[in-house]
C-alpha cells in the first residue's frame, strides 16, 4: 500500500512536470489558472454531500457504511492543478528536478 502511494505521487509529479512544458506555448499566467481546479473539486464534493443528505434515512445509513473507506479515494486533479503552475515557472529541467527533490 505504501509503495502504491509512492508510485501514485511519482506519477502525479511526473505528469505535472510534463504539463509544465505547456509554458513554452501558453503564457504562465494562464497556466496559473489551473490552481482553480482544487477549488472546483472541493465545491463539487461539498455539493454532492449536501445532495446526499436530502435522501431517505435508509440511504444515509448505507452511505455511512460506504464512507468508512472514503479515505482511500484518491483524486490527482488537485495535485496536478497545483504542481503544474509551480513547475511552469521554471524553464530548465535541472530547476524542476531540484524543486521535486525539495
């Protein structure tokens, strides 16, 4: 399980580093708008929770049983939305590597 976490984070960082090369075509300030992605994901989750609360009590009991494993859900969109604009500010692979190591 721990190895899977390292692989997952590594893939997210790798995708973000590759995505940072968009700065060669797109201005950095536009790439910075990717930082809105985590906010949109959070608002979407809040709205889905509010909609679930309006269901019947039997359904709420089932949802509580299913939410016991909610911590295992992984969404990488928020990580990519944050990492890519940061990496886009640096235009040399060595700078990005040093940033990842930090």
